[in-house]
């Protein structure tokens, strides 16, 4: 399988690139500056919002993974939403896999981001990620998409290869970045969540 990972130098993107390469898949690692990413068959410079670039990626790959997110340094979040929307419009029939956030997961019908005690520092990103999910859910039926939310806590840790899945409610409190990458790779190899969101936890 040929997979392009946009944001391949980040916490999730780098682990996913290694996971996929370790399974024998051909990975094109996309970063802003074309940085070499371990395990990638090819490392290129590119951007999620570049329509021509995304079209070319889609033509050459079986799936395109967005392991990107809105700015955490005060940048305009609408730029990222626009970039993701552009990718949705230009990916054609190729599968789009979006690494999402946990804030839009629900407990008793209320999103985590709307519940008391949700960390203020993460609220802007969580709200934006929720808008991204809403946009995917409104997308034409021709768009083959999947959105994966992590458990509320995700951080580098151990690759166990084991995880629990859920739909719109948390499957547990935490997940390692390594097992999150395993879950993405498993879903790419054997799709079970097409045109929907799911979540994983250890």
C-alpha cells in the first residue's frame, strides 16, 4: 500500500511513518520543508492546503493521512480549516484519514470540550478540531474519509499493539502515541470506519 503522511515529522506522523514502513508499506512523508523522516520511502515538501499538491499526492497513493492541526502559537485556526476543506475537495476518490482531537468526544451527550474542567489552554484547538469533524460529516458521499480521535490523554509511551475502540465516546482515559499509530495503520490496512469518526484508548 502507498500512503502519504502530511505532517510526518510530528509526534503522530513520525510514529505512523515508522509503523507503516515496518509493515512493508511505501510511505511518502510530507513536511513543510521536506525534512527526511525515518522509514519514509520519499520525503517531500508540501502543504495540506495546496490543491495541486494534494491532487498529485492522491493520484500516487492509496490513502492520504493528515497528521496536522491548527496553530498552537496564536495563528489563525481558519487557515487550517480551509486547508483541510481544500484537501477534501481535491483528493478525489483516494481515502482521506484525519488525525483529530479528543475534545469533540461526548459523555452523556455533552462534548468533552464543553464540560467543566476541560483545560482552557486546549479549548481553542478542541473547538477547531470539532469544526473539522463537522465539515467531514457534511462532505459529499463521494469523499472516503475517516477521523480518529485519541483518548483524552495522548503522549509518547510504549507500543503494545493493543487498544480498545469506541465511536463518539472515549474508550478509555489515555493512549500512547505509538499505539495510536498502530490503530491508524490497522484501519488503513483493514477499513472498518469509513465516513465516520472513531476513537482508541489503551
